[in-house]
C-alpha cells in the first residue's frame, strides 16, 4: 500500500464528515477512537499485572478467522461501491455513496489490523517459548481485542446498512 493510500485509510477511519453553515469539514470519529481506548485498557492491565498469555496459537487461529471474514466483507463492499458509481440510479446519491465508502474504509482498516495481528501472533508463536513475555502478551491482547471490537462494529454497521442501502 502506498504512503498516500495509508494516510487516506487512516483519515477515513478516524474522521467523519461534518456539515456546518460554512461548509463541510472533518471531525474526529469519536466512536473509532473509543474502540482504540477500549482495547488499550485490558492490554494495559495485562502489562501492569504481568500476565503472560500462554495460548498465542489459539489467538492466532481466532485472528486468522476474523481476518478472513472481514476480508470477504471488504470485497463485497468494494464491489458495491464500484457498482454504485457505475449505476445511473445511485451515481448522484451522495449519502449512499458516503455510507458505502465509510463502510469500505472500516472493513479495509479491520483487515489491516487483522493482518498485523496475525503476523505479530505468528511471529510470537514461532520465536517464543511456551510462555511469551509480558510485553508480547500485552500487545497481543491489544491487537486481538481491537480486532474483535472492529469486527463487532462492522457487523452492526453491516446490519444497519441493509436498511440504508435498500432500493
């Protein structure tokens, strides 16, 4: 992914378009920042209380499955986004296109977090003894909890979008 693509993805994930009498502007997406904070709390507790997670391989399996699920969802929304831009009926429907783009960005971000988590856990399983270090456990806890929260958010949005995107 190019540096420009990375910046755009982070911007699309952590900001939302807001409207004012003076035009549109980007406002922080507080719900997305809350997910990061929510995942940070248990990871910090793991670190503070020196918890060592002995089942990195089980977490690796879970993150792999969740990453595959969200990758499939991301592909579907990517297709919907392209179809909406080629269909004359939805080409001028700005709110619908914005909803599709926001969902696509969320899903791609979730896949990226899943791939990072899977890679981190795979390296942890390969290069650590049966009980990993505290810092490795804390980072693993953050990545897994954050991914689960992102997937949960994606599923809730997916359900909501079933109503928003009806013809």
